[in-house]
């Protein structure tokens, strides 16, 4: 989201506004998520390079690698998990409510706010606590992959799960504040384009 959009939201003439800190928090979190999402997307370049290397080595020189398979599925899995907060920022998660389009903007804000507080945060906290324990156990035991003879250590891959939950919860703070804005003023804080699948 551009800072001009947030500045416009903060300075429009709709009566009582939220404090400047309200908008600053949204701006800081959204910027953080945007930057981390774009950095995580760079993982795809790693996948393109390593898989291309594997294809050339395997079919061009008859010398397949032992590390590309595992590194590619771990990089792809990590990017999928860590990119979830960026998808939340962009409104790319699937919404299955068939009545959603008929709701007023205030009602959408109320439904989203209740969903974040009653479902999203409890699920993310549980997800994070369980996965931290799993990642710590992997680190503590020196767990190694059984997928290939490379036998790569597993704890960095397992650590992406609690990190993904943390990134989602951070972006969730911004989304909760946007719901609050939507409830108070009866309009979206920033319009998110529908993503057709």
C-alpha cells in the first residue's frame, strides 16, 4: 500500500479520525510485510537456477546432483509458508463466504474483526507454539533428512513454520486495525483487488 493512500485516509474529512500512530503502525507493518514478501519471492530465483543446473548436469553430462531435489522442495516449502503474510497483505487468501459481496462495508469489517480475534489469532498462536517445539526438537536431536543421501539438517526448514506464524500475526495486527477503521467509517481502509483463480 502506498504511503499516499494512508496519508489520504489519515487526512480526509470524515469527522473524528484515529490518532496518527494508528496510521503509522499500519504503514510500518505493511511496509515490513511488503519487503519481507519480496525478499522471500527471491527464493524462486534460487529454484530456477538450481533446477536448471540439475537439468543440465543430469541430461547434458550424465552427472545428477544429490542436493537439488531436497534443496528445491525445502526452498519451495519455505517460500510457501513465509509468503503467507504477504498474501494476507495483498488479500490473496481464499474467501469462501458466498454472502460476502452482499454485506455492507461495516458488516464486512465486523465479520473480519471477529474472525481475526476468534479464529485467526488463536489458530496462529497454537500453530506457532506447536511448531516451535517441533523445530527445537529437530535442532536438539540434530535431525537430518531421510529423503536422499545428502541428509541435510532439518531444523532450519522446520523453523520456517513458527516464523511464518509470527509473520502472519504481525500482518494480522495491521489487518485488525484496518477492520477497526472499516467499522468506524463504513469503507475499506485500502481496496484490495479480487484475485481470480
